[in-house]
C-alpha cells in the first residue's frame, strides 16, 4: 500500500470525515494536523497540491487525491481501493 498523507486543521468537518473513512478502511496514514496554523506546513501543502489551500488535502503515494469530496467520490466509484492497492 502506498503511503497516505493528509493535511488537516482542527474542527474541520471535512477533515474529520476524510480521516474517519481512512480509519474505517484500516488505512495507515500520516496526518499533519494544525497545518492551517503552521505557515511552513501550509506552504508545503499548497505547493504539493498545485495551489489548493483548502483542508483537507490528501495524497496517496505520488497521487494528489484532493479534498474530502474527492476522496468520497473515489470511494463511491471503487477507485479508492484500486489506488490504495497500487
């Protein structure tokens, strides 16, 4: 399974929903919490996501998944499992 990285911020319902889905699927992931308040981490996230500054931002291996809605779309279509299995 490729490494999964998620940038989150506190009290973000979309972040919580994305994290819950990953936990439900027993996916090991690295969470960079408080990225909204750490200028270096937020800049890193924006650079890696080609300018997207909203939370969460999710990466599976070298693939930028996007935000929570993007993750949920992948799950709904069955593509998330394929991406995680790559």
